């Protein structure tokens, strides 16, 4: 067996097989979890959302607002249905353009319509713009950019991203409906997503193991910090948006609402922590490759120096992401002239602060934790597999010592 066959066998046993086992286990979980019917707040029987295109505008009574520039009013339009059981049929409907549903129709405008069926009658209303084409275009550009610039690793990164997305939609959320603790569910999601993503990118080696262990530890620490601070700050998660509707769902399904906010912190900080852990681990591996005589402590110090440059930008990433998500709330609080005491004790603001701080602390702690783990594993690998000694130019290769019996 030559070196290529040995390499292929090792790659199969250490990378392809573990990833395949995790993916198959996830698929089995998806099958068994989604056999049950989820609890819904309302019935969609007789109601469908279909794609349509505006073929003609008969009359319109629109007024442009001075502040927002939005046009509000009514329009009489003709629509042709493009999907569903009523595909190809045309309807003349009244479009009500409001601030909430601000859809201004022109010939050729693609929209989503609500078709309510009662017996043989259909009531058609314009719901919103059909945004599927622009969204598919930007998703395609994202995938193309990742694959072109990242090459084969970019393709594997895309596969890891798809795995994480399907785990959230088809495993994590259904498990919450079955009564699983949101925090434990988020930790399991983080473990599976981290393992599959990093194994796909780099396979089984010391730097990948360091990044996986560091990511799981730091995400768990961020969750513990947010849980502890939330307990002392009396943040239970019932102050989140859509809480009243979720309470109804929880009563029907057994969903645990207390940990949903902290689970969201774990998931939202996972990407940033994973990025820092892999970056530090990869940097230390490259440093050791070019300077194999570095000691464990020197390698650890190098990891700290690399991580310090990353801490500021990554903390800004998390805090700005949470701030951007609550920008509308901040504008409204400013408009009402909220005092500092009222603002700082607001449940929504306290939640955002806990999210930003806990996630950022997870990023900060990733620097020493991963530097320590990587320094340990990488130097241990070098000791287990020392590099062959180089022979200076101009010197002959030393002869192999002969057994004493042959020398006589």
C-alpha cells in the first residue's frame, strides 16, 4: 500500500466517516422529530399565498407622503396567478396601499397574493411584493463568491453552512416544540454545527480539534454568563417580542420559554466564536510549521498576540449586530425622551446589553483558551512525529551502523 492509499484511508476514517455519521444521525432525527404535527396559532385552511403578476392598472388614487415618500391609497388592478391551483387565472382586485402593506402596482409588477376560498368563491388580495427573484440572486452570488474565492474549501464551507441551517430549521426548532430545554438544544446545535463545519474544512488534525474544543467551551461559557446575569437582572425571556403568542404555543406544546433568549445568545455568538477559534488555531499551526523549534509557551504567547488584534473587531461585530437589530426601538426610546434610569432598566435594552456583552466575552475568552489548547496539541504532535533532520550541504550522508557481528 503506497502513501496515497494510506492517506485516502486515513482521510476516510478521520474525516468522511465521522461527518457522515453525524449527518445520518441528523437526518434520522429530522425524520422522527417531524413525524408529529406542530402546534399552530391559527388555521390556514382555505387560504393560500401564491405568486402573481400585475397585467393592467385600471385606476388609482394614490397620495405621496411628504416625510416618508411612500404612496398610500387604492388601486384597481388586474392580476394573473402564476402558481398554485389557480395558476393562469386572472382577477380584478382592489389594492390598498398602506404604511404597513405599501405595495404600489404597475404593469409587470410581481406580487404575492392571498387567495381565500369559500366554496366556489375566491377572494384575492395583494399581500406584498414577490421578492423571491432578488433573494435567490443574492444567495446565488453569495455562494458563487464563496466558491470562487475559497475554492474547494469554499465549497465545503457552503456545505457546512447548509448543514447548520437545516439543523436549526428541521431539528432545533421542532425539538423546542417537543419541550427540549432551549439552552441544551442550543449547545447540541453548536456541537454538531462546529464539528461538521470544521471537519469539512480541514479534516481531523490538531488545529481542527483545538478549534472545535475551544468553540464548544467558549459558546457554553457565553451561555452560562448570560444565564447568570439574566437571573440577577430578572430577565426571564418573557419580555421578548411575540411573547404573548409564544405563551399560547407553549401551553399547547410544552415549549420552555425561560431559556429561549439565552439560546438565541448561544446561536448568535456561535459564528464569531467559531471564526476566532479557527483563526487562532490556524495561525499557530502556520507559525509552528515555519519555526518548528518553538516551545509550548512561545507558541501560546504568539496565539495571545494574534488574538489581541482580533478581539476589538470581533466584539464590535457582535455589539453592532445586536444594536442594529434594535435600532428602531432605540429611535422610539429617544423620541419619547426616556430617562437614563428608565432606559437602562428597560427589559428590552437589558436583554440587548446582556446579549452583546456575553457574546463578546465568549470571543475574548476564545483567545487564551484556544491558544492554550492549540499550543498543547500542536507541540505534542511535533513530539510524536518529529521532523527528519536536515543534512548540511557538502556533507556525506552518515553510514548506517552495522551490527557488531557483521563488523567482525
